[in-house]
């Protein structure tokens, strides 16, 4: 098992638990929890593989990913009460997931010989799309649309990846540094309430206009 596959499994664990917790918080039944966990963990990678022309998509040929998701669901069920009491648990698993999946998407883009900008885009798709599906299915506005630093963190991590690559930094260090960059930017953005400029007036301002 190479380093990319290890990262992929770690990212799958993080997103599967994230999805399972989101489903449990909405009081879905066991089948619903499994579905939400699965689409959260595999959704971004599925779209990435489709765009790259990978057929069949990776999770269909790698049962380890399927087993990993199911095990994560079982573990989340067992420790659900403890996990749901920790408000930041879902956020932390989600942040780890986007950091790892950004790097995996980038690397797959490079293997396919794509332009760096397209590789960064693939990294964002891998990291964010599963969460988009999760939020839609549990009747929430996707985080990527509510907290712009979510996707921006992936772009920043992708930029770190290519900067380090240009300076011939060892591959494993690039993977770790890029993933950690995404995670830290996401955590700091939430902690300090960083947001990108909004293209509309605040509610109070709108009321004063009419």
C-alpha cells in the first residue's frame, strides 16, 4: 500500500465519521446513517474519478474503502452519545477530511498530467463535493456556500503543494505540509471568523435602504 492509498483511507475515515455524525444529529435511521456516511466519504472521489475518466470509479474496485466506511459507521454508532456531545467533533473530522482529500485529488491530477490549476480544482472537488452532498441530504445549506474559507483553504493548500514541489521538497513532506495547511487554515478561519467579502448588503443595511 503506497502513501497515497494510506492518505485516501485516512480521509475516508474522517469523512465517513463526519457523515455518520451529521446523520445521527438529524436522527436518521441506520440505513440513512450508512448512506450519508458513504456519500460523504465517496462523493468527492467519485466525481473526481468521473472527470478523470477513471472507470469504474475507485471505490468500486477497492473494497477496503467500502469496509472502512462500514466500520466507521459501526464505531460511530457505538460511541455516538460521546461524539455528539462534543460540538467540535464533526468540524474536526470534516477539516481533516478536506485536508487529506485535497492532497489526494492534487496528486491524481498530476499523475494524469494536468495543469496545476486543474489539479487544484480536482483537489477542491475531491475535498468538498462529498460534504456538499451530505449537507443537501440532511437539509442544510452546504458549508462551502456558507463559509467561503472552506474551499479557499483547499486552494491555499494546493498552492502550498506546488510551491514546495517547485523547491524539490521530498514528496512525503509535501503531502503532509499541504494537508496540514488546509486543516490549519480551516480551523483558524472558524476560530477567528474569517470570511471572504460578501457581494450583498448586510440585512440591517438592506432595511435602511427601503
